């Protein structure tokens, strides 16, 4: 069944039947048209009311689509809720109650809000075989993700006697994803201006640009055959190997620690400054996208898929930005985190060795040996001093 149904007022309807039966019995002995009419009217009214309450929701449906709504903190938007009555019975006096997470505010209709729920209360009417789409104006106040947690419908009896309380049983699929607000980090443009975009030369890279040979050297047995420079070998009478410019992609690696190392129950403790971290990162990745800079992200958050460390592989463009904003929106205190050492061990195995590494969240002395290895490879490490008003990026070690 689509609806969980609770009918209220059955006792009142039973009383009407009793009074109607009494009037008919009296009429049997006294033969009064008025008593006969009243008795029949009360019985018919009670039976029709029972039928209405029992069957009003038989073909009542809610559109349950999966198309998400993406907004940013501070945005106003509308939440569509489509209700269809596929029955000839009309709904004259009803109230819809919708419960969401309190990361939103309702506009232009009655709301009840507390720490765990935002409840929207909307009066509706439907004719028989009619579809109504409610466009509920909402305002995004906090970063996060919510879907309709509960939808209830209270329908008063057509004749004003009793009501039926309906609770929609299937899980409503539509999500509202609220991206973090963007808090500018001024130093990000200074970091970007220190290197050219795209590929750049670095002596420590494992990659080579085969279109940019810079010289030759004597051949050794480990060199591949296609690297031999035959013209140079003919001139020197010794096999020569081509030397190419070592290059690397100019990209960023964001390493985000969400674990609070000072909390006793740290497996369930997300850092308190997650809002400023999310807003600062959102600004930096959007800036990188505008400058055509690719990036990857690591964070020590257990995902719903069971992966202990989240890794967004290196990429760029609007698709990468959308994935980043979505994971930033989905960070919440209900998920467990992994130790910093496990996060950094995963980074060491998976990272693309980007020349710029940006650390976010508390690290303390954790990971010093990993960061030392990064520096040996020529990677520049910066630390985000997150803040909702004046964040900074500083060389790691000076924070």
C-alpha cells in the first residue's frame, strides 16, 4: 500500500447510526415522516462518511521522481510536489505536512522548525481526477543534503464528520543538495601565477615530453630501443640516447582531514570548522576551474559505498566542479572518519604528484614523513588557515 491510513471520528459516526436506528424504531410505533427522514438521513450520512474516509486515498498518488535540486547557501528556489487524485471523490479540505532537514526555510506558508526538522504546512484542495502541483518557495540557509523525510496528508470528511490521516510510505527520492557558500581565499591567485598553466618543466618529474628533446647521452642497456638517436650515434660512433624535457601537469592536490584528533570519540567527530573549510575549498576549486587548472581531492570520510577514503581523481571542468560541490555538501557528522596516517598512506599510493598540495583541517605533527617525501619530489605544500571571513593559504610549516 502507498499510504498508511488512520481514520479518526469512527465513534461519532457510530453514534449517528445509533440515533438513526432509534428514530426509525420510534417511527415504527408512532409513524412520523420526520422521524423516518431523520433516521434515514443519519444512517446514510454515517455510511457515506465511512465510505469517503475509507476510500478517499485508494487512488491518491504522489509523483516520486529522482531529479535532484542543486542550490547554494543563500539561494531561493521552489520545491515541486505533484499530487494526483485518480478517483472521482474530491478532496475539499486537506492539509499537507512535509518534513525536511532544517537546512532550509519556508516562505509564504506556515512552517514549524526545530533542531531536527523543518515542517511545512500547506492547505490543498483537489477535484475528482485532478492533478495539483505545489510549488513550495524555500530558502537555503545551510550546507547539506535533504530529501522529503515524511509527507503526511490530513483529509477532513466531505460531510465534516471525522478525518483520515495519511502517511506516504515509499521513500521520496528527490534530493535537495545545498552547496556551501563561496568564501574567497586571496592567496590562491598568487599560487596560480607562479607557474604557467598546463604542463611545466620540473627536474623531479617522472614524466617526459617526447616532443621536446634537449640533448643526448651515452646509451645504457636499460634504455629502450626507440630512444636511440641514430644521427648522433653515427657522428660519435657510440650509441646515443635521446634526453627529453621532464614535465608535469600543473595541478592541485587537496588533502582534507575531517577527523578531530583531540576528541575522545574521534571516529564520530567531524571537525567543528567544517563549514569554513567547505566554503574555502569551494572557492578555490571554482577558481581553479575558471583558470583551467585540474585538481584531485582526498578526504578521510567513510563513504556509503564502504570506501574508507574518498578520492576524486584528477580532472577539471564543470563536471569536476559539480562532483566537488556535491561531496562538500554531503559531509556531515553522521559518518565516521579515518585516522590521518591512513589518509596520507592512501594519498601516497594514489596521488598524481601534483606540484601544489593544499592541506585542509588539523594535522599537527601527523604526516611529517609523508610531507617530507612530497617536498623531495618538488611538490609545494600549503596549509589552509580556514575562516569564514579572512582565510589564508600559507606554506606548510608556517601555520
